C-alpha cells in the first residue's frame, strides 16, 4: 500500500467525493459566507493526490530543479568547508544536495533527489550537518518531511507498492550522478553495492527495502550530534609553525655534539628547553636540540645536524601511511607515502588549472613524508602544519625572511636600483608602524573588524571551517568574536549582537603592493593566494578584514532611523525578532557578513585607508588621512623621523591602490551585499513601514557611488599634505632640499579608481505596493447574485527571501503557513492545474508566490493578485462548493492554471463531478488591505 504521506496534518481535511471511495485531493474547505454574516472560520488545506497519479512533472519541478526560479539561489554553491571528505561521486552528490537547499525546503531534504542519493553514501547525520553548515538554518532529522513519493516512485519504476531492490538502488545512484552531471563516477560498482548493504543491514528487511523502512532509514539511521564530529575527522585543520633556520639533530639521534674551535661539547638530546655553554658561547636549545632565539653563532657547529632549507609547503602529519590532499570545491586525493627513503617520490597532479606560482599543477610526496616541488596555494593537507616565514616567538637575533613574496621579488630589483643610487639613504625598516587615525577606531569596539583586537598568539584555522573553534566561554577569547551595535537605538557594546562562532581567515587572498622594506614608488596591487597569515611588514601588520564590513548594517539602520523608521520598529522587527531558523535577524545578518568567503588579507595601511573611506572621515585637504602622524615628521636624518617618512610614503602608496582593491574585491563585496539583501527580503515586519531589501539596495547604491571619489580625493589630499610637510621641513632644516632618499616625494602618485556599480547587487524587482507586513483580506470573487465572497480571517504579505515576489500566509512570517500549490493534474479536466492554499512550510509542495498587481502604485492598495508557481504566473478561478467545510463555513477552492480558460475548465469539471450545487465566482482574486 502507498505509505501514508503525512502532510499538513493539522490543516488537512480529506473530503470524500460524491462518487465515494476516492480521496479527492485539493479540497480547501471553509470560506465563510460574508453576505450571510456567518461568523464561521476560514480554513484552507491541500493534500496529495493518490499515489497512482503522482506525476513526475510535480517532482521534477519541485525537487530536481529547485533553484531554477529562485533568484537568491542563483549564486549559491556548496561551501567546500561544509563538506566532509568522502568518495568523489558521493562528494558531488552531497555538494549538489547542499547547493539545492534553500530557505523553503531545508526540512524537505528527502524531496530532493540528489539529497536522497547523497544520504545513502554520505550518511544521513553528516549530510544534515553539512546542510546546516551551508545554510545556517537549524536542520534536524526529526523535522524532515517523509521521502517524497515521486522520488520513491522513480526508484521503483512506478511500482510504488514494491520494495526497493539493490538493482533499483544502483540504478538510482548512477541516475542521480548522471542527473547532476557529475565528473566523478564510482571507481567500481562494488562501492555502490556497499552503500546499499549498509542500508539493508540497518533496515533488516532482507534483500529489499520497502518504502516505510527506507523512509525510516532516512529519518533514524543516524543523528547528527551538536558537536561537529564530522569536522574533527574530516575537516582539514592547519597549524602554523614559525620558521627556525637553525640546524637540527638528525631524527633518532641520542646525543648532540657542538664544536667551537678546539672545544667539543657533547650532550644528550635535550627533552626540555635547555642551555649549553660552548667555549664561552651560551646557546639555548629547544626540546630536540635545535638552537632557538638567535641564529647559531658563527664559529659554532653541530656535528651531523641538518640545516633545514626553506620549504613553504605544508608539512604532512608525521608517521602517516597516506596523505590526503584537498582543494576547493571538491578535489580530494589520498596518496600512499613512499615507504623508504630510496623509494621514488609520488608525483601528484592537482585539479586542472590549479597552478603554483611556477605555473605547475603537480607536486611530489616524498618519504618522510614531506612535500617536494611547490604546492598550488589552495591545496590543503588535513592535519598538516604550514611553516610561516616568520621567526619563532622570542627570536631576537638577526633575521632574514626566507620567502619574499612572489610579486614583490620581481619588483625588488627595480625598487632597489632606484633607492641604491644614494648609498647613504637609510633602508626602510621592515615594520610599518603608523597608528590608526583616531576616527577609525573599531566601529563597534568589539572587533567588528577582524584584526583590530585580535590576539596575536591565535593559531589560524585555515580557510573558514564549518564550525570553527567555539569557545564555551567567549570571554576567554573576546578578541576573536565579532559584534554589531546600533548606538542610535541604544544597542551598544554591552548588549551588542555577537557572533558566537569564531571566524578566522587562514588560507585566502592577500592583497599587497609589496613590502615596505623594498621602498620604491610602486602602487600596483597584487593578489597572492596564501595558505595562512602572511608575514607582511612585521608582526601585526597584515589584517584579515571583511570586504563588506559589519559596520554597514549599523550605517544602514541609522539611515532608516534618520528617515523616520523608529528604533522600536528596527529593534522589534530585526534586532530582537527571531527569524525562520530561530536566530534573530540581526544575528543572521551578522553571520551573513562574518564569513571567511567575505574575508581577505591586506596590509595594515590598506586597511587604514579603506577605513577612512568607509567611515567617511578625513575628507578634507587640510585634515587628510594620517595627518597627525605626518605632522610628526621633524627632519630627514633622525631614525624616528626617517621611519615616519618611509611609513607615510608606504601609506600613501597603499591609498593610491585602494581603488584597485575595491575593484578587485567587488565580486566578494557584491555577493555579501546580496546575501544581506536576500536576508532582508526574508523579514516580514509587523507593520509595512519600509521595504527592507529595496531600501537597502538604494542606500548601498548611493553610498558606494561616493567611494571612487572618496578614494582618489583622499589619496591626493594625503600626498599633497605630505609633500607640503616635507617642503616645510626642507625649508627649515635643509636649505629647501628634500633628500633623494624619499622616492615618492618627487614622483607623486596616480590614485586609482574603480567601477562602483560592480559592488552593488541588482536592485530587487519586488512589487511596489502591499509590501511585507501588510495585512488584509482576500476576496475570492463575485457570486452570481453580485455579492463578493471575502475571507473573514486575515492574511499577511510575507517576505519570501526573493528579489521578485512575496509570499502570502496566515501567520506572522514565511516560517508560518503560507500559500503553496498542490498538483491536481490527475483530476479529469485539470491537466496542468494546481490547487493553491496555505500550508505549513517544509512540505513537498512548491510555493505559490504572491504578485500583487500594483501598476506602479505604492502603499496599501486593493489590487488583483496573481500567484507564481515554479516560475510560471498562473490564472486562478474560485470554486464556491456550497458544501460546509469541516472547520465551519462553506468550502471555496482556488484552482489555477496557465490560462483563465484552463483554470475555468478545471473548476467546472471539479464542480460538475463533486459539487453540483456549487458555482464559480466571477472576477479576479483581490487583496484588500486592512
Ligand atoms: C610530475 O609530473 C608532471 C606531469 O606529468 C611532469 O611535468 C613533471 O615533470 C613531473 N615531475 C617530476 C619531478 O617528475
Ligand atoms: C481548520 O480545520 C481544522 C480541522 O477541520 C480545525 O481543527 C481548525 O480549528 C480549523 N481552523 C480554523 C482557523 O478554523
């Protein structure tokens, strides 16, 4: 028997047809007779057609192509960090699944074919964890709707009463791989059969599995735990280890021999930090015997020790038999480690097009294991450690950076020729030390900008992990948490919205004009893929920053408030209001921004320059960015003043490149802005005072529009201010001569601009009237006697998270019952027709989105409404059944199809066969705002 399809149990009202026996779908009982003044309630329901008529069109449109018509989904893609490492065909299915999940269907995973297939190989619990990671929604096993009947029907070739066989399953698995256009197929059929065996072992139903048991397996076979067990095993974590260039005793050595001149000292390999004195020279040794803190003094040697050569590759975990290499979005390969030092290295080829800076996409796995060749920058090794070109902590001796960055190494030759012309010129020091303008103090005092209050000792988690280290006691790591305030509405530091998850950039893009120590006049911005925090111009001089800043949320709501939206409205509808998944909208917005996908590494002066522009400060020629520091330049010879000049030149060069930074990061900026715009489109305020996504887009447009000039004018201002200051110092102290040691002074800069339009997402095309939050009644149509049939209960226009259409429902937002469409093609005369009405979310029904016909009008308007299902705008006809509905009143059904004629003929057919005393209502469906 067809298993129970438990849909909308509370609203469901099965109506037996006059012909008896057959369950007739689509019954929407209970519109009250307004004309009779009946005070009965209104009730809608929809139900599934019988199994035999379950059309494949329904499942295809609702599940197989769930994103086709959803603007908010177009740019989605599986976030690599949300996926665990599995067999590649399975990984592709899981990626397609989590990519297909959107707001309305995260509780209907078993209505998405690729999710059903992915569950069978990836594990139910892990798949749900990955979906949660991707969407940010709270997704549970328990909340999932039953396996979609049409998917099951497809698996068993339409024999829905049949149990699933291994062959059915194998066909389904390969069929889904084909449907998603996979590039990876199982290396053997045995792999797929093994997935099946695991299912039959669980269901204990023998060789085949009936629907109900397979549905049970999908619901109960594994529970995701709150703790991210998948991420601890599957997600790559990386440790940064500083570079120690001193010799180390060979592995396995039991003693260490130091020689200086005629003195020899032999010690046991130290197990703790220790010191040894060799002919009057004191050395400090780390456990294991490597000298630390300073280079091994010249004249001292350590016999048989190995002096390491710099290798920027990730160091695989020690003592493993195989090494896993990963790359986004889904590259994974596991390679056995050569078993002897004489064994040839393994030559591994990365994903196509993934090149290292030498233009190669191969590297070697050598006995040890160590990596030979050069890893492309986005290749990861779970559990590995990445050497950073930084000196170890406590290093006080001379230091030479083993890894001048690729882009700057080519420029260094030209830069050094320009500065070497005057050999008396002081070389710039490595460290950039201009303080921030006081106006640029962190927007929220709590770390809205990731690095403003960052603790320097944190081990960077690489590349945005799913649930990075969550600290049970955030006060232990206050510097890592990001916060959002809105002081204008009394949301300040004490009650700021805080992201409880630590989000920290590891591997990513580093934007730099090259190191300050190279000097010169370069203002060309390079993008470098890095595996972790770059060294930059010394400790703390590279910032991980949000491309789209958290502070924009504050700026946006301040602008609304300045335009008459009250703090009460903002706080009650956004800041403290729980959204679809239980998080407050404010936290969702914060977490939409605070993502590694929205983060890059930049040199501190670039970060400072950007702050001037986005904070809209230091805008005048008389008070340009860094004025206070430039004012401190006193002369051309004392080291502190020379360093100030060199820092100022470096800052100005960064400012000149800021336009290119904005232009280069435009796609990231726009993607994050679109997340915000779509998030705001999910909100249904209690009163329709402003259309949030529309207001956001126009606010952002007018803001960002000012940025190109904001970049170029400030860069020009700060350069002019600097030049005047230098001339003034020269006149006072140097006979009017500025030494040639300061290359920017004579050359000046060309500040770079960019196309601001690329930063802003397309404006929403939402209907202009009856915006979300508008309440009102629905007029079904006009009775033959001329009186209108109105619903007595109120409906509300709801934000649906889309940029083109609203939703329409009976609760306070889209997570409450709202209009969906049930396919009634199986009813005679109703081919291609649907029955629409409100239903709780999370069922298999596609949404029936609301499109009020505003005709350019704004505000609350009585207008005809149409509904859009699966991207098609439908014409609807209301059928007055003249039969009392179970909830009271008289049943009225809204039947819709591609044309009014088709809808009318369907309604006539239903009326003739089931409601002979009913009639069709005339005129359009009208929304009447209250
Ligand atoms: C590794 O393989 C690539 C491509 O097959 C080849 O070009 C490269 O020379 C090989 N490297 C070594 C060291 O054998
Ligand atoms: C809708 O119908 C159900 C079942 O007939 C009933 O329990 C419920 O009270 C009705 N709802 C309203 C709002 O009348």
